[in-house]
C-alpha cells in the first residue's frame, strides 16, 4: 500500500515526485517509457524556462530525472491500463502488476496530433514545431507557416507575426473555426498571408526545414513555399485512455481540475497538460506537480 502513485514522468510527474520525496511519502512513479522527461525529450531547444535559457529539451529532461533520482524516487517502467479511483484504497493496474494506493496523481500529459506527412517526423525539432509560444523565438526575422483553422492556429500566426518577416496561415477549408475577431485581426496583419482550401503535402530540407509543398484541394495544383519553420496547430490528444471515466473529463478528453489539481474524486489529482487549463507549458506543468502534492497532503492529513 502506497501513500501515492504518480502516473507519468514528464515535468508534472517529476515535479510531483520531488515534492513527494521531500515530504517523505511512500510512493512510486509509473512511466511507460524507459526514459523520463515526456514531450521535452523531443524538443530541440527550450528558451522560455526561467533560469535555463537555450537548454536542450533532452538535457532538461535528464536534469529533471537526475533531481528526482537523487532524492531516491522509484521509477517503475510499466504501462498503466486501468485504474480504480473510488474509495479510500485505490488501484492502479499496469500490464504487469496491480498496485494499491491511498492517492493518485495523473500526469500523463497530452500529445500533439500529427499531420502524418513526409518530412514531418524527420524535421521535428529542426523546423517542425507544435508550439509557437515555445519555439517562435527561434524564427525571428524568418519565414514560417502555421497549419490549422482553429483559435490556436490563428493565435499562433498572430504571435509569430510579431517576430517573423512572413507567416503563411494554411487551412484546408475556406472558412476558419476560429473566432471571427481573431481571423479579422490576422487579415489586418500585413505579414500574414492566408492560403485556404489547401493542405501541406510534404516538408523538404537537409539539416533543417527549407520548404514545403502545398496542394490546393479545389484545383489540384501544387506549389513550393520557402519557409524556415512550420507550426502545426491541428489539435492535442490527452493521454487518458486508461482513465476510462474514473474521473470527470471534458468533451475533448481533458481531466477537469483547477489550479489545486483536485478532480471530482477525493484523493485523485490531475497535473500538467492532462488537466483543463489555459496554458500548457513546462513551467506550468512543474507548478501543477507541486500543487497536486500539496492538495494530496491535505487529503492524507
């Protein structure tokens, strides 16, 4: 019987682990991957984390893991398949074992939906990005493209337009799902060019992205655009398959929890990108880890 089980070893999970270790709790961290760090392991550079400007994502992930391991955190490499959240004794079922615990912190995060086009995987972190606020600063005075038609895509284009010489906003339809106020603002921004009824078919380059191939869905015509970077804003997918309605989630699959990370089930907490929140960044995930442990300590007390 553990005091706590943390599911996920990204920034939120490892932050929670550090706080749990310092609180001398009996706990484990269950992570499906052999390496701790989550999404940041595939991030080329991180330039917005306080005190560590320009650190590589992989290096940051290793530093987080090293900190946790120094405190004696026990990482278990297994895949969580289900959980039982009700009652004082909760269960976490993996592909190998069943664990009992008094509390659970879910910190499995969310993954960016992929476009699945040639060059996307090859150039991820080398011009292909899924977060304008994370990576936009690397493209100052350069040409970029944003793919998507929702609020996030238009907001990303507006954000990039402040620092990039040119931004192509590419959408597969002729109308946006984004708020009209955002679209109108983008239309009034001189260095944003709309490319509608079009899809990106291919990403080209050598060491990094240098161009993209765009296809007009109505005419079938293709064209090459020289770009230094391309940002996909086609949605996020929270990693909650194992939760299976054990706690309340919204329509998009994110676990409903506020700044205290408390879910609707006593003793169960959601931290990081997995929960409903306005900003999903490394620093907010780390803060969630701390808040989740503070909340569960009150529950245990």
